């Protein structure tokens, strides 16, 4: 029952963020933001592998004002392929600084490790801001 409730909550957040995504220009100037990513895991990989990846890159992404706030393991309802998915929730203090992460050698050295765990070809991203 807890898993179903958690999955429903995650899907509700994703739905909410997808509707907010329509107003992205408004959020481009406000901060902080939350980015939600839904990503397929590579075959045989687990949430523990994702946690290890996050642990490795946390110091460098924090230099640019980003941090991982939550990790969820989810399964698409009705998906007979049993493809494991992960939902990553990030807090981003300044969207203008975020692109610098991907040029930092301290981050890029982890890209092969990341790609071994996460299938970024099927990644879905949402950008949102907490509503008061």
C-alpha cells in the first residue's frame, strides 16, 4: 500500500510539473527551482548504483548551486517490460550556473559511470518551483 501511495504521489508531482512546464519563461527568472527527471535504469542497475553516482558528483554539482533532494524508484503502471525507472528531484539555486557543471572536469570524469547506470536517451525532465 505504501508503494502505491508513493507512486501516486510521484506521478501527481510529475503531472503538476508538466502543467507548470508550460509557463517555463516565468520560472526562468525566479529561484530556487526544482528539476524532476524520470530516467530508465540500464539493465541490471539498481537504486544503490544511482545513489553511488549521486554521491560521486554531489561535491562538484554543489559548487554550482545544485543538489539532489530525493530519489524514487518507480515502475510505469501497465509496463510489461519491467523497465526500472528512477525519479531524481534536484534543487537548483541558479539556472544560469547549471550549464557550467557539464564542462567541469570533476563532473565529466563521471560521465562514463553515469551512462553505465542511467539511460539518458529516454530521460524526461520537468522544471518547477514550489508553490506557497
